[in-house]
C-alpha cells in the first residue's frame, strides 16, 4: 500500500493499549491514521466501534480499516454486517496476507486477548503489504457481493 493510504482504526475497551501501539506503528510507516476508538477503559460495546470504522471505510474516508476487541471476532461480525465490508479476523500473518490477495479484504480484525503486540504488528504489516490479485479471485469476490445483495450463487 502507498504511504498515502489512510487507515481507520478502532477497538473496544479491551483493545485500547494494542490499538495505540498499532497507531504508532502505522504512523512510523507513513500511513495517515484516523483513530475512532474509545479512550476510556470502561466497558463498551464492540458492535458500535466495528460499525463506526466500517462506515468510515464505506464513505471513502479511509481505504482500509483495523478493528480490535478481545478476540477480534465480535467486532468483525459487526463490521461485516455493513454491505461492502470484508473484514477478516486474523491470529497470524499468513491469513492476513491471503485475505487481501484473494478476498480483497478491506478491514482487518484481531484480538487483544489472543495476539501480543509483536504478532499484531506482523499481522498488520502482511495485511497492508499485500495487494488484491484480481483474476479468478475477482469473480469470487463478486459472488460474495451477490450474496450480500440477497442473490444465490449456487
């Protein structure tokens, strides 16, 4: 990805510290970052934070998004409810890379209770450094869009 790429990042209360580390890492790599996550460690609901970041991506305010909760799964479920979002949950770098290359994922999620900071940064780097390959993968991403629209692909 270009250093002009803007990334939106969010988390719930469990991911605040990891989110701050990821923001610093992204900025050091030259990315513009919009942090839309909570600042208080008080318990908060991950669906609203997943939605908030996803809406920034959909509106074109950022090209990609990163979302962090305890496992990464809940916040990704919320983000994925918005048509056009393809948010992948990753606990290792390989899936992050292939999610961009094969599925044109536009959001990444991981769990602050699942991955440590070093692994999280490796996951982020693989996600951002990969590019969509198109070809047969574009056809499959198109099929996902058809499912979102309520059509069958069977």
